[in-house]
C-alpha cells in the first residue's frame, strides 16, 4: 500500500491504467474529472480514503469499467445520472458518503450490475 503517499500526479496521453486497489490510502481531495479520460479503465477502487467533493459526471465515460468502488469517503452531492452509461458495470459501491438527492433513474439501465451499495 501507498501508506505515506501525499501526492499522486498521473498524466500523459497513453495513461489507461491505475493501480487496481487504492483502498485505504488516506487519499484526500476531489476526484479528478480527468479520470473520465481513462476510457479503457476496468476497475477503480478507492474506498476508505478521505476523498471529498462530488462524483465527477465524467466517470460516465468509463465504458469498459466493471468495478467502481468509492465507498467510505466524504463525497457529497448527487449521484451523477451519467453513471447510467456504464453498461459493463458489475459492482457499484458508493455507500457511507454524504450523498444526497434521489437515486438517478438512469441507474436502471445498468443491465450488467450485480451489486450496488448506496445510501443517500
């Protein structure tokens, strides 16, 4: 684990992967909207960190993602309806945040979804 990591800068035109397990690393700050540019990303696991701000709607661009885990953070705002575009998504974990509003009806389009953890 990256226990002492305080800053992580990921850039470059060919970046398509992140370490698959970023759980419990005390990452702070907002989720970068640029993560939506990683269109070949299959897994994004960032539970049990200290991420804040809103869930970027650009995550709806991750058409190949099957596992999206952002639970146990400090995320606020509404669940973006754009997550309904993730037709390969099997696992969605957004629980134990500070999300508000209604569950977007677009999440009903997630035909591959097997597990969803969410509280709003």
